[in-house]
C-alpha cells in the first residue's frame, strides 16, 4: 500500500512542483508517513503548518500579480482602441476632439488632426514614439502576452489551492491519528491497572 501520492497531471505523470511551488503529498497511512519523515507528531505538524504558511504567502503574491494583470489588460485594450480610432480618422481631414489627463485630476481638450505616430508609455518613466502600425503591433503583442500570463497565473493559483487543501487534510489526518493513538495508549494503560 502506498503511503502518499503526489498530484498527477493528465496522463498519470506525478507533479513534484509547478513553477517553484512544491507539491504536497496526500498521506494514506500516517504511521508510515511519520516513519519516512523521521519526525514525531508535533514536529510533523509544525512542518506542515510552516508549509501551509508558505503556500499562503505565495498565494498572496500570485493574487497581487493577478490583480495587476487584470488591471493591465483593459488598459492595453483601451490603448488599442485609441490607436484604431486615430488610424480611422487619418486621411479623412476630420479633426478628433478629445479630453486628456494632463496631470492627476487636471484635464485638457485637444484637437488631433492627421497623425503618423503615437507615443506609448513603456514603464519606468519611459515613453517612445511609434508609427500607428508599430504601436498596434506592439499593443497586440502585449495584450496576447498579458492574457497568456493571466492564464498561467490562474493555473498556478488553482495548483496552489489544491496544495493548500492537501496540506490541510494531511494536518487533520496526522492530528486525528495522534488523538487516536493517545486514546489507544490510555485504554491499554487503564486495562493494565
């Protein structure tokens, strides 16, 4: 009888970790598990609690990354729409009236006529000028990358939640096994008396 099983991928491959997140082992037989670890019950419970806290810290980091990506995707889509609008107005001779934020809470009205390029914030206080076609290409690539990163992040969070659940079940199993062993020892001690 196997003592523990690691999470499996489709096809039966055992997962040792996912992108640096260690896989938790499901414990079928607590006694054999404790013997394999070479720890007593209290040390094992402390180890499992520490692992659970590590999972919680990683979960908080991943959730922060997820919030950032979920905010970034609509911004990229909005930029794509603006560039598409500017390209549509190009060559028509029609000016585009728009309000833009000059500073936090301060807006100004602008009249935009035929344009050949746009400026994009790259981050770290860096702005570069691109042709509309280059800007569209760059923004589409960034949008695809952000969506792909979000999918990977969601899969990581699901894997992490599974590990948290497995660890919590293992803690409960080890604790309940210990309680059962104490009762058995008490019953034997009371029979001997």
